[in-house]
C-alpha cells in the first residue's frame, strides 16, 4: 500500500486506542473504538483476497455491533444518574450491557466465535494488530470497570475462556487458528484476576502481548501458516530454538517468563480462599500446553527425511525488520520470572 | 419519563434482535446495525432536552456523523465482499471455516 496512506492509518489506529485509554467521558471512548475499527479496515482488506475480505467483514461487524452496544449501555446510567463519567456506574442494567459489549469486543467465551475465523483469514502482520494491539483498549475499559463493581460475570467468562481455549485448539491444523484459541485462553487467565485485584491484570496482559507478538513475528518470518509447513520451515536454527522457548513460555512452564501468567492468579485465588475454581484453569492450560508442545515437536524435534535438493538456505527470511524486534521480545520470555516481585507490591 | 425511556430502549432491543436472528442477507444486518445507532441518537437527544443539557444535542449530531462513516465503511466492505464472493447471502460467506 502507499506509504503515506499506511502511515496515516497506523497513526489514527494509535490515536484511537490512546483516546480510549485516557478519557473519562463515554463519548471519546466510543469515538476511539470506532476510529480504531475504521482505520484498521483498509489495512486488513487492501489485498482483496477472498479470505482477507471475509475476515475484515466479520471483524468489522463484531466491533461495530459491540461499540454501539457499549454506548447504548452507558445510556441507562444517564437516565438514572445524569452522569457521563466512566467511573460512576450506578445502574446494574448499564453495567451488564457494558460488560457484555466489552466481552464481545475482546473475544472472551461465550462470545469468542468470531475470533479464530478472523485470525485465520489474515496474514501474520495483520494478526499481530488484531490479537495484540486491538485488545488494549477494551481490556483497559474492562479492568477500570472491575475497579468499581466486581461482578461474577468476569470470573464465569474467564473460566469458560480458558476451557474453550484449551479444547478449541486441539483439532486445528492452521497455526493461526491455534494461536487464536491460545489467545482466547490467555485472555481468560488475564481477566480472572480482575475480580480480585484489577491492577495485577495489567501486568499479566503486558506479558501476554509481548509473548504473543514474538511468536507471531517468528511465524511471519518463516511463513508458518499450517502445521505441515512447520517441519519444512527455513528459519535460522537459533530462531527455531527461540520459537520453542517462546511457545513453552506461552504454555506457562516454570523457569520461563510466561509462568507469571499462571502463578499470580493461583496465588490470588488461594489468598482469597477461592480454591474451587483453580482446577478449571489448570485443566484448560494443560490442554493448551499440549498443542504448544505439538508445534514445538513439529518444528524443532523432528527431522523429516528430505531430498538433498530440498534443503534450502537457512538464512532467508521474509522481513529484515522483524529479526531485531524478535530479539528484543524474546528476553522477556527467558528472564521474565525476575519480574515476579512486582506482584508482591500489590498484595 | 419511565414510559419514554422504555419505548426508546425497546427500539434498541429491536435492533439487537435484528442483528442476532438475521439469517439471509448481509444488507439487512447492516441496516439493523444502523438501527442501533439511530436509537442511540434518539435516546441521547431526548435525555438532553428533558434534562436541559443542550450541549448534548451537538454531541448527537457528531454521533450521526460517525454512524454515517461507519455505515459507509460497512457498505464498502459489502461491495468488496460481493466482488470476491459474488453473493450477498450470509450462508455463502463460509471460506474461513477451514
């Protein structure tokens, strides 16, 4: 696409998300959400391929519907208390409609059905925008609402998300769909602490974004669109090792950084005495760990018999900009466990 | 005022039902999306005239502007979709299931 148009659309995307994060009135929030949706549509659909256009359409319909639902949910609060302030929600109908709109926007279960379809229709760089950047604005809204009114809807949706993220990813052959279900499961882990200590959820969300971006950039670099292309991938061997480490960190194995995403919610649950919900989270994350390890197995631990003419040069990559970005994101997954003491400031 | 806000919210729920149970055409889905935003406009205009905060009438016109932008983006996507899939029917938009 034209460089100027691309720069303009990315700038308005960043402006839209910033408008949502930094405002106290419902109108700039709705405006920012609409602006980010409208500015991302040309970025996703300019190639006019059938799959991209269909994914863009589904994404636009879901986001437009949930943005209209969000502002319509702020209006009962208006009739009851005459206030447009985000931090003063007094009517329970209003809280329910706004939470439902944010759950549809984020892709938490039971409103997750659009997310794997949309991610599987887009190339990997667009996937990074949809799965990582576009979650920032609704997640900030959801967590600031949880600061005021803690309700059980969030816990129920996060339990369902973790279980759906586990079981949904089992039978997939497309790497984008696997990463979509893993993203659904991870957002379940991120939002489950919102019922107890919402400030900690920001830390978990940051880890999720960094880890996911690293994996998606590596997949973009090697064009790993399907499980069958994982074993024939022509990435540099160190990238294959870092890919495996990033995936195991996403699965939550202990010495790696992604373990923070699992251990902090478990500590918060047991400190509050809610031991009953812990097995649901553990079962969901165990099943997702299985399909992460399946990807690791197909990438690094097997060597399919191949003709010597098929061994391509292992120094090709799709984009030269993604290598330094991958190199700066991967240390989070390796050394991230040293950031665990930050959590103990919040207890 | 209770009857008034009940009528306005029933318009909103009609819009939601129209989006959810739509099975045939994409264009009717986009129309019900517009119904949601128009019901929002009516709601905010009525509230602002009852409670004497006339600045929100200005706000409602901005709301209409943005809903028009969104509708045009939806129509552009529908045109692009009908160029690639040759159809408007929701049952034929099924490439992404696999």
